[in-house]
């Protein structure tokens, strides 16, 4: 379980960790043993806590009930329960009582500070991606470092291994040289080139819009312009999802790794000089893992 | 003062009730599921619980909480 790999970083950030499922204590004990899991795997046998939280997967029950042929029910089943699961009578029964999978981040008073739930059954956020988005200290893995005349950058993926349905991020930390700035969103209206992480389309990966951190306003006195820029170290996040369709899963099974290519494009200026727009090629190679269908004790 | 309005109201009620009783059992209108609206939202406190872990030790919100909060993951199952 990926969460175990990130446990130390979460704990050193002062964040407690627990996972809840409807499994019996025996199933969880076997799973913890097999995967070396040390944080609490809580057994909500009977799904009462899952129900109280309001995240019980009710589609599964509807699909076994009198409205199972209702087109709306069928559509939701395809969205929230994999069709392959629903084709099997045995799996249909096992999915009843499960939650819509997701993560709550809580403050010390148990209030939700953010939540990550997937819209589609097959897609799931990685813990590292959640941490990266929340700015929780994450040690860059498989990082590529580079230096240009105007800045330094470190590019790394949230996860070095992905599988069909993985929601992950590509991060690029950029540190402009002293007195240098690069342009933030909004500066394009004044004719500047906004920094961008531009990934080439991939057959198996869907890219979300790049997320930019908050910028600062730079007063360019000669033109009396107020321009949104980055002058200090900042991180661009490119969230992405590996295609989870059965066709994609079959195609990915033939591959050992995915290479995603793109470029970091920017224009940098200091008080006196604006340098020509630059483009630095970047590529990320992610190992591919087959979906884990390993079973513990049959329920 | 006319009693007509009251009669109309009563008639409407009776027709309505009769329809409710005898209407064919059509499936109730169903709200499409939107997971983003389910469960505690940002700013809300989550319900407390008391559940055993893999070693039989009981946990609640307090016991899983770190000094800066907690990550609470709900997953489908460890067995499939």
C-alpha cells in the first residue's frame, strides 16, 4: 500500500493516519502482515461507520434491487462500480457495504480541510499526489534537476510507479535566479509569456489543467506596469490520470513503462533585461504496474 | 360566504390521495449520485467512531489524530 511508503513523511508532518474498510479484523490482519502495514487498518464490519459518514456505495445495492434496469442506475453503476464487477454475481455481493473510496484530510479538531473522492470507479488518487497538492513535505523521487541562464528547476513525478486509473502529478519546482522573475497567469494580457509546463498529448494519460501557485505583483517602473510574477521558488503541478478503460488496461499490460514528454516554457526578466522566451525539454518515465488482483482470505 | 373553495380543496385532496394509493408503483424519482456532495464537506467535523484495528486495538478520532490533524482513508476492501 502506497500510504505505508509515505507514513514517515506524514507522521513527521504531524499527521495521523488511519484507513477504514468493511473488512473483518482477520482479513485486515492478513493484509497488514502481507504488505507490512503498520498504521491502523480499521475494521468497520457491518459498514455502520461508512454509513454514518454518508459515503456508503448505494449504487451497488440499487444494482441488485428492483430498479437495476433503470437507465440512470445502469449509468451510475458504470461510473461507480466497474462493469466487470457487476457482471459477476459473487463480486456484486461483495461490493455491497463498501464506501465510495476517498480520503479526508482533517485538522486537529477533526474538521475536514480537504477531501479527495473519485468520480469514476477505476480512478484513484495516490497518497503522494494528495500530499503534493496539500504541500505536505514530500521527498522528490526520480527527480531531474536542471539549470538555465535564468533559473534552476527540479522536475519529479508524485509516483514513480503507476497503473491504470492512477491519478498522479508531475511537479516542477522552479527557482528563479536572484533579481530574476518569470511571468505568472495574468501577465499574458500585458504581452508577457507566462511560464508553463506543457506536456505532449499521451495515448494513455489524460492531463488536467496545470495548477499555478499564488503569484506576486511586480512593479516594472519604466513602464509603470504591475505584472503578476514569480520571484521566489515555486512549484507547478500537472495532474494526470492513467486511462482506466479495459482497452487501455490491455494495452498497458504490454508495456513496462510510460514516458511522458513535454517542456517547461518561460520568459524571464530582471530589472533591466528581458531574455527571449525559452523552452526546456522535460521527460518523465514511470514504471507501470498491473492492477493488483491479489486476494487475501475469501470473504 | 361561499363554501365552494373548501369543496374544491377537499376534492383535490381526495383525488390526490386516491392517486397516491392507486397509482401504479412507478419507481420514485432518483437523484443522480454525485460523490462530491456525499459525506462531511470541507469545514465540517467528521463523526467520531470506535473501531478495532488489525490487532484488535480500538481506535477513535482522538487516538488516530496527530498534532496537525489526520488523513482518514476509506477504501473498498483489503480482500479483493
